[in-house]
C-alpha cells in the first residue's frame, strides 16, 4: 500500500505559546508550522498594572482568564504572594502557574473539573459564591474580553475589580507573511485555532490577498478548536471542516491522532 501523506499542522497560537505544542505535534510524527494569528503585547503603560499588583492583600480571590494574563502579571510582580487563593479557567493556565512556581502544593487553585469544557462558565460552578459574597475579587485579563465571569460574580454580591495585564493585536501582515499564507492555503492542512479573535484575524488576512479563490481555500481548511464558542465563530465565518475537541492540548493532539 502507498504511504499515507499527512497534512501539515499549522499552530496559530501567539509565538511565545506555540513552541511546546509544536514539539508535541512533532513527536506524533507530524510536521508543525508555526503561523501566529494573534500577537500578545504588553500594555503601553505598565504603571497602572504594577501599582495594582503591588498590594494584593485585600483580595479573597484572584482569577486569571488565560495563561497570557498569568505571564503578564508575574512579569509585573515576580514575588507573587502564595497566601491568596487563585482561580483559573483551564489546564493551560495551571501549567502557566507551574512555570512560575505556583502549584496546588503551595497555593490554593480552583479550576473547572469538567475537562471536556473549561471556561468561565464551568469555573463559576466550582467557586463558593456564598463565601465570596461581600468580599473583593480581582480578575486579571486582557484589555478586551467577555465579561461573563465578572457579571456573574457581581450578581452574586461579590466586589469585583477588573485589571488589564496585556493587549491582543493582529500580527503584522508583511510580504513574507503574505507569501507564507498563500503557500499554506495551496493545500489542505490542519489548523489548530484556540481563539475566536484569531479566527477573525485569519479571515482579515485572507481578505487582503484579494482573491476569491483564497477565501474558498481558507474555508475548506480543517480547523481544530477546543471550545464550542470558537467552533460557532468558525461556522459563522464560513468554515466547512471544523473539528471540536475537548479542552486542553491533549484534546487537540487526540484530534490529530485520529487522522494518522
């Protein structure tokens, strides 16, 4: 029988987060192509973030909405206090905390227990809202994002402060990136996409290629996503080959293995 030719796996995470997943993809015997669809950038003015993090003693809980929020916060305050309970929305954030030396062994960390779906909705099911009522909670996030967690906490009588720690932007789309995108669209590949915003930037890049054929090729690519909201975004943007996996890198990799 002829050898099966496997498609490339395009990893679209921000550059700083792509290497670990790329290595795991390579270990599966697949070729990983890193093509970020989203840039994570520091705030233009870091002073408000550093000032806000200088004294965290008044908070009953600190919630991080993403690994990016964790990395940005720990960069602003490396001497993180371990006596304040933390909350995260997924395994990627637990791993980010561990990279900074914070684990369940030295800090109280709450996260969703349903690994098939990890997000703000499932995190809320794990939080003791009665115990938090009347107390202060700090939510560390990007400059933009869904307010679901803060809205639910406020409705439960919790005092909430939102703190921006980073900003998201579309990557620079120069001639080199334009050429690479055209090459990637010339054949059928597996695209790992972990952000609805990244999908929207994807469509904006392809639109700049000024080719109706490129749009069709983009919509026919296999898009592998780990959350129902990203799948819904992909469907709304016209993608026709969408694979929804369980949350976390293990789910994404399992979807790739199903093709081997």
